[in-house]
């Protein structure tokens, strides 16, 4: 059965956070549902559709930014009470808009996530989880990393309270009371949790999760251990998942999976006979999808997917056919209702245009007055700076509530800007004098009309650290700009992991001195991404990392007065030694530094680099041959005389050139890493071998793995 959905926009509210829009259960008198949504202005709006128009049921006054909106009520009854989290307060409203609850929690931070199950309330701030029952504090947990979402398995089915926390360190933490029962590792930082089928599936224990790097999975949370059922990899490189829901939009009696992503993609997955998800439908909106729900809002009998977007649009993808096709020679007849709607829209548009003209004239007059006061208009920017494991690059996503005019990107460290397929902005580069101004990059992205979201990709060089700045200018008057800063860390291509191979040849760096646990933790935060800002609980902590570019490993274990760092890459140890000693010197702390170098690790690292270097050299060689082969093809008229290898290069010419274009300086980057490895190996021996670098580059140009290893050994 083909799924055909038509798009329509209902209303626009203020900027919205994830999970702040819900559909109320249908009343007995009507098959259609009401929509309730909260925004950053603190306004809760509930509306229904009547004759194609949005009619407000209630609308509250502005207040604190609404971070979450959930529906609740007595267990096993329709969940039609509205609960919102704003700051550290929970407020409750009836479906008519009457406030019946105002509960000030004891959380010192703003609430980030909320789940309601009967009289039980589960809340989390950045690191703190609290469980309340009838507004009385029951349980508390301090997480080692940021909590992105919280949920509880259905109490009415399992007869036990099982909260689950989605934490930034790629772990789901299953709680019992104030203690962790067990942890479940997932393939990316989990951003959203939802009960499968809305009720936990057949067992009541099935939990859906979505990650910030776009992966989706289902896990059964049993009382003793997790059961991984399926995972969907993000092969299409779509955005991170912000919201999921279960609803039978196909109409086959089985609930489908609805997914909303931060790049505006809405997906519908159906389930096959083996209960594996199969993509049935997707559509791309122009901005990130913050909430998604299946139901019936516009017209009785027509199911739809209702979504809210970052800038506050409430949009529907409905099964009701909106466009009517007519055959050749036929005229499309518009009924009286549609004609009156078009007429009222035209009238409203004219009034708005006249009002804008009046306000513009008023502003021009006031700006010329001697008492004129100018105020920069405020606007919200939703940004995300994340490391992609697949291609060892950083994605910088900038989303504005209004159209973007241009974005200026400036960096004081060397970085490469990579191509992004879905980026339609025109980029221009300015020349930089890095010696006098510390500018290594100045690039301007000029956006097309109505672009509210821009995605950039960069690749950094480990060991070179500083700041990347983005100056965002929207299409509003008077002109104004917001600056966003992103730290490029010394070991910027390392990513947190939970397991490493302890059998690899490791180099060890040991630091001792008069420093506190908090001080050495702040140094590790400065050096490495994905480390929680707050020091973890306990006297000692161990973090594992993997280099996304080379697949080398790092183990860091530290406590008050001592830090031990182990890596199979000497360059990683060298960078840590330089940066940590520099940070300690800034704070006038005397460090005792010792290290153990494993000679075998150099050959091991070169073997890890080998397949990447060989592939890039072959790719560069093929790309260099393409123009000459095309000239031969034109001259001879066919390619039959060419050997199969050259014919294959011609057939794949477009693909090869595209791949080479997408990875600028990839080969130079690998050359640089091998050169750093060579210098660092002998630096720890107290020898300066920079004069031998030209000879090393000659060997790399005529690359042979054995010759390279022999050169490292002989030097």
C-alpha cells in the first residue's frame, strides 16, 4: 500500500523546544483532536480545527520558557491533563486551560526533561534526576554525564517503577529507586526515549531510543539485563533524532514508527513480518522537527502526522487529499467555502502589507529624529557542534527562527571546510594573514531566500587548538548579528567510548604534583571532547577514547595528585604532555612528568594508517589520470583499446572526482600525521630529526609500507 500524505500548515507560535507539542485525546462528541503546544515565550496554546481554520480553545499569558510538555491523568483513563516544565517549576492545566497545579521543585537547575505516569513525576536537569510522587520527593540520582531525556516503563503493566535516563555518554541508565540497576550502551548519544507502540510493546518493556547522530533502536529493558532487538544505522547521513511516536498512519492495524529529525526530515517506518522496521515514507521540511504526533486533527476520518518545528510552525502531513487534479479540458471548480477563504486571505495579506509599510515609514521618521533610539532586535539561534565518527569531521548546524542572510566563519586554527550536499549557500573565502592576525580561515556563506538552517562541515588537525567563531546575520532590519564560539580542542578528533583493546602496545604518560581532582579534570576537559564539565563522583575516574580518524586509543585515569594517560599513538601522548604542562604552568603548579615509550606502537600506528594512505594515494593517482584518459577517448572515439583498469577509471570518473573534492587535503593530512609521528618518536629520545623530514616525504611520495617502517627504524 502506497502512503501518500499532503502537507498543510496550521498555526505558528514562538520558538519551541523538543517534546513540547501533544494531541489531546478525542472527546466523545467529536472524532477530531485538539493540539496543545508550549513555546519559549512561556505561552501554552490549545487549538482545534474548524472548517479549515485554527480555533483557539485557550491561550495562557507569557512566562518562563517552556522546556517540556506532557499529558497525564489517573492511570488507565484518558490522559488529558496538561503538564509543563518551565525553569524549575511544574504547572498543570485542564484541557479547558484552568490551572490546577503549581509545583516549585527543589532543583537548582532548569528542568530539561520530564515524564509523568499517574501520580509519579520524573524530572531531570542537566545532571540531576528526581522522582516525585504526589509532589513529594522520593528518589534522587546524580549522573556522571548530561541527562538528555527521562522515561519510566508503564507502571500499570509491570507493577514496578523502572525509570530510564538517556545520558550524553552513549549510555541508558536503568534505575531502581536512587540506584543504577544496570547500564546499556547505545551507538550514539541518546537524545530521545519513547515507549514502543506507546505502551512498551507486547512485554511492556520495549523502549525506543534515538541518537544525536541519527541512529534509531529498540531495546527490551528487563528487570535484570537488556535485550537489543534492532538498530537502524544512519546510512543516508540524515540529522539527529529529536522526537518519535507510534501511530497507525498506514491503516493496516499495526502501529507505525514516526520519526522527526533536526534537519527537518519526517520519516514513517512500518514493520515487516519479522518485526523489523522498513522505511515507508519521508519528507523534508525546511527546519528541525521538535515534536511529532499521530492523530486526527483537521477532518474526521483522515489520519495525519502533526509536527512542530523549531520556529513554532504546527504543520500536518495528512491522508486527506488537498490537491484536486482535473483531466484535460476540465475546469477546476472551487466551492463557495474555498472562495471565501481565498478572499479573506487576500484581504488579510493586504492589511499586513499596509501595516508593514506604515511601520517602516514610522521607523524611518523616528530614526532621523534627534531623540532617536535604536534597539537591536533579538532572535534565537539553535546551534549544534558535533563530531561525526564516520568521517572524522565536525558538523556545525546553525538554525535561526527567521531567514538567514549570511554567516561569517572565522578560525584562529587551521581547519578544512568540507562540502555538504544539502547546503545551497554560496561560499566565498577571504585571504588571511595568519602570522599577524591569528586568522587561518575567513569564509562567508550567503544564504538563499527563506533559508533558516545552515549546516557546515569542518575537519581539524590534532595538536592545533583554538576557537572557531560563527557570526550569524539574519534578514531583519535594523541589521544585527549574533556570535557563536566553538572550542577546537587539542585532541579534537577523539571520541568517548566504553571499551578499548588492552592488548595493543601502549605508551604511558604519568603526571604527579600538587593539583586537585577538579584541576586535573578541568585540564582533561580542555584537551578532549565529550568529557562532562563537572568532575564525576568518586576519588578516581577512567575515561576511554578512540581517534575517529586513525582508530588509535587513549585511556585516561586520574585522581588528586596523579594522572596516567595511555595510548598506542605516540603523537597523542606528545600532545597531552605539551598541553597539560602548559596548563599547569599557567596555574603555577609544578608537575613531575614521566613517560614510557613502547617502540612497537610506532609500527602498530603505521599499520593503522596504511590502508587509509594507500587508498588516498590510489584515489589521487586515478583523479590525475582522468583528464588524459578523456582526451584519449575523444581522440579515438571509443575506449576499447584501453586496459580494463583505465576503462573502469573513466566509468567511475564523476564518482572519483566527487569523492576527491569532498576530502580536500586528506592526503596531506595523512602525510602530516606520519611526519608528526616520526618527530614525536625521536623527541621522546631527545633527538631532533626535523632535517630528515624531506627524506621522509620522498619515501611517502613513492609509498611502500615496508620501506616506510624501515626508515622509521633506521632513523
